């Protein structure tokens, strides 16, 4: 299984990523060893996740969500911050 996830960072920004192991990836981000963005924006929590059967599906959805504005992410995914 593959997942996309959205993290809330300490400066109230959002980070979207994809992985096949959410718990491990979240710990990597929290420890400052994830993506470049999360190394400079402290990660607080996972606020959204979706499951996919393939890596390809997950990466397509990740790209779609990353193209959205913050406002659209909050509204379309009904995110509570």
C-alpha cells in the first residue's frame, strides 16, 4: 500500500508527501531527516492521509494536491487546523 499525507508544521504551513510507510516517514520528518522543507519547518502532526494500491496512483494524487492553493487544500480536504 502507498499513502499520501499532509503534515502541519510549527509555522502553520502544510507539507504534502507520499510514502509506503507513514509512521516511519513521519518519524524521519520529525527527526529533521525528511525532505528539505521539513528540515527547516518543524513538523507537528499528520493532518490528512489517503491510501492507494500503487505508487503511481499515490504520486499522481500527491502532484494534484501539491498544485492546489492552501485555501483549496483546507476546503477540499476539510482540514481542521
